[in-house]
């Protein structure tokens, strides 16, 4: 049934600590209901997408207990448990959902402990491969110390409940603060062709062997409208999304993609699009975006 392998996916692999993953992964956020709340309208379809991702060779699935809440983790378990040794699930803690669909922070030590145990229960695991501490708010990274919440996760790591740690929605200063406390294997921040505030951070992390995982609002590139992007996509006979994904893989070897979708067909398009060959002229033209 599997016609793909992780080695045949675009971009090759990168190590999250001691965990090798294909650079093209899958973000499970869109498998919930509207507004990332509640169950999907098509549960069987959501299960099929997760299984298709693994069949395509994806070995890195991104999720969070706040998605649903708890919906995506339960879907992942239903679709993929027992997990292949090569498959690694990366989750986030540090935010919950309120009745209005907001994402209030939940970074007190007791909240983080509860979140880690809920992730373990919902995913059917004894230890989580990677846990990212979500910082900031819906507007983006915010200044402030992460010592207390990150220290709480380090304690859980020492108890064997977490293998590796990362940070999400973080400033460069918070990334450095986390590294001074304990090793991290990834940083998950907003980044794309038009939003390139983390250029320096990406290069610094690459030199240290740390992955950078870009995310986008609601799993998409909106708003990423650009005459240059459209021109390159038209010239290559493809979509702006494909060009944007391919550009990210070319941007730096430590960038891991986690495009999300609730459609198996769209998933296949994302994987194929990430492997789009970009000529030097294309890269020069694209590099004008966001500068």
C-alpha cells in the first residue's frame, strides 16, 4: 500500500534530537470542526487523511491538546495507534480554549502538568516525543521570561514523560533563555515568504542543529498575496502555495514543514508542491517578497 517513503519525500530528513523526521510533515489543526473547535464533520475523512499522510512517508505530525480541544489527539490515536517506530508526534502545551473560541494562556506548572498527562492519555503514549511550550498570544510572540513554565516541562522530561522540548510563538530572547535552561530541538514560529522576522533566528538555529517549524494562521498562507509569487507560480504552471512551500524547503535545511489540510487530495498536492524545483532566477524573484 505504501508507495512512498520518508527518504523519497521532498527535502530529505532532519533530526529532532535523536528522532529523524521527514522535512515534509503534517499539521493536524484543520481536522477539527470550525474555528478549531469540536469534532470534524467527516470523522472518517479525517482518519483517512492521517493514514494517507503516513502512507505518503510523513514521519512528523504536529498537534496540540487545545485543538478541539483534545479532538486531534484522539483522532491521531484512532487512526495511527500503535504508532510506527519511525512516526513522531509533536505536541504543544501552554494554551487552552475558552467558550468563545479564544486561546487563553495556561502556563502555570499545574496547568502544564495536566496538559502533558492529557496528551499522553489522548495519544495513547507513555512518553511524548516532543513538547513545545506555546508562548505569547494570538497576536504573536510577547516579551517575558519563560523560566517557570519551561522549568516545569524540564521536570516532566526528567520524569520520563517527555523526550524532547521546544518552544512555540517565541521571541529570540525566549529561545536563548530556554536553551540556557535545557536543550531544545525545535522552534515553531510564524514565518513565510512575506513574514520574515525570524531570518536571523533561523540561521542561528541551523548552525546549532535545531529545527525551525514555520506555522501560518489557520494552517494557510493567507494573507500571502504577492505579484512576484503569482508570477513565479504562473510561470511554473503551479499554485502559489506550492511555490511558497518549495521556497521554505530551499530557505534553510533546518526548516520542517507542517502544512495542514482536511483533504487527502490537498495533502498530496502539498507534498508534491514542496518538491517543486525552483531555479536561481525564481529564488531571486521570490526573495524580494517581505524585504
